[in-house]
C-alpha cells in the first residue's frame, strides 16, 4: 500500500529510509513545540492550548503535504512570524491576540486563493531577489534581538534605547553556554542539536536552582478550548491591520517558495525543466495549514527548511512527512516538559535560527547601490522598529524610490511600484 501510494521505488527509497528521514527531520525542528508556546503565551494566550495548537497544526500541515503533495517537507508555526505576532501586533500595536489570529487566518485565506488562481508564481517572481533575501535576513535579526533580550544580554536604556544587560546573571551565562553548545553540535552535524541544547540548558538551570522544575514530563494533552476558534476575523478586517495581513502573507509566501525550491533542489526532486512539480499541491498544504493553525490558536504555519535534514538521509516522498506528522501528535503528551522550559533555555535556539536566516544578505548584489541599500534598510528596519511589516514597507519604498530616481524604474516593475505607493499612503495616513 505504501509503495503504490508514495511511489517509493520510483523515487529510489524504502519504508525504512523514509522513516529514518522522518525522525531526522522531526528532531531538527522539534524545538518549535518548546519555543512557540513560550512566545505566544506572552500575549495572554493559554500556554497549554498554544502547545496543543502548535503540535496539531504542525501535524495537519505536514500530513497534507505528505499525503496530497507527496513531498518530504514538514510544516510548523514559523519562527519570526510568531515573534511578530506576539511582540509587534499584540505587544506594540495593541491588538488582541484574537484579532491577530484573525489576521493570520485572512493571510492563509488569501494565500489559498493565490494558490487556486494561476498567479502564484507571478506574485513571487514580481518581488526583487534582493528584497526577498533581505526580508529573510531581517527576520533573523528580529529573532536575534529577541533572543538577546530573553537571555538578558541586552536591556533597555532611556538614552541609547538598548545597552548591555547584567551578563553576570546565571540565566545569561547559561544562555551563552547553551548557544556555544548548540553551534558546536551543529558544527559536528549532530542530529537534533537544537533540541539537545535547549534541554541541556534547561536541565543545568534547574539543577542549579536558576529555574524551577515541578517534576512532571508526561501527561494527557492540555485543554485546547481557550484558543480553539477564538480568532476575531471581523476585527482583523480593520484598515490598520492591512499591512499586518500583508506581512503574514508575503513572508509566508516567500518562505514557503524558498523552502520548497531549496529542499527539492537538494533532494533532486526538481523537474527536468528546472520547475517544481506539484507546486500547487504543496502551496495548498501550506495555505490550509495556516488557516487550520489560526483556528486552533497559533501563528502562521509554514514549510521548514529543516526538512533538508531528512532529505539528506534519503527522504524522497510524502511518507517522510507522514512520519513527522505522527511524531508531532505524539508530542501532545509532553506538555509538562514544554511548560518547564524557561525563556533563557530557548534563547540559544532563537539566536541560532537568527544566524541561519541572516545568511540571506550574502545573496544581495553588493555592487549595485539600488539593490543593497534597500536590502540593508529592510533588514535593519525589522529589529529596530520591532516589526516585520515596517521593515518590508521601508524596503519597498526605498527600492522603488532608488530605481525611479536613478532612471531604472523598469527594474522595479509595476508590483513593487504600486506597493511602495500604498506603503507611503499608509504611513502618511496612519503614521505607523
């Protein structure tokens, strides 16, 4: 049955190989079940309910990717977008988490419509490569400053805005050691390096009395009702949230497209014409997962580049994704463990992901000021305004302005020019 459904022989793989690949992919991304509930609970959301939403949304999205698109690609709530959801949309802009979930749902719905209509590739291709890379790097820098805050390395200052925190604090020292351990494990290509570093940091902290431990690791899944179907779609339709929905949508769109192409290229799954087979089905999985995640109570669900870890050990079909999905469902019984993980223990993971995402800046054309200047503005704008949407807006406005004033407006294209004008109008009208 598995052979006929997933076409294992045709892809040169076996059930054993696909199962191993599934376990490998899961271990590289399992940190999200610890990090996501911690980040979103800062908005007032019930941490147990978010934990259930994280596991189930990841399982649903990954299962659809495996069974419908037959790709070894796993999905889960995206890093960066969860921080944007919690610290910008709710924390800074003042919207309720219910309205923020409504914005996530709307972005998933629009993504779904773009998937159904034959315009998805045109939308992705209309955005300049340098801006795509800058958006990825900017999200990395955004995660980086959050990681340093959680670790106590940086603190607020009335004059300089940020300054060095009290680095002699035990939690700061543990976070620093955890980051070094994580990078060392990654350098040695240890599977599950992120999870190992998180757990090791937390265990040492508990042993030293830096953070408490109630002794529980396994239990029945928490009650999901506090966040289930709690999204406020009506509130998310307000004019002030247009840029928020746009940010959720485009970051998810770029992230998904980049991940799909990157993983498929590494695994040799690209078509002979260099195109991505079954792209519509893969994007369908991503968009439906985002809508399902919002309904369950979590931020945007997206494809994970960590899926490449599974393809590196031979994963080639959707059976790999099915294994990952089942493992996420098994995680539902580890809620007490997740609740005991302190913020300083997940800070190394955030900083490590920040390092990975910052690599996007290396793909910017550093010989053309009209390309690298908007990229730098985009990347710096996100952490310094604490907003992915503002960083994207600054980037589009700068890119369009430079191209027009340098007489190269055709390079920008109508999509970028129109979006830049809309962003200018938004800032002039709303001021933020």
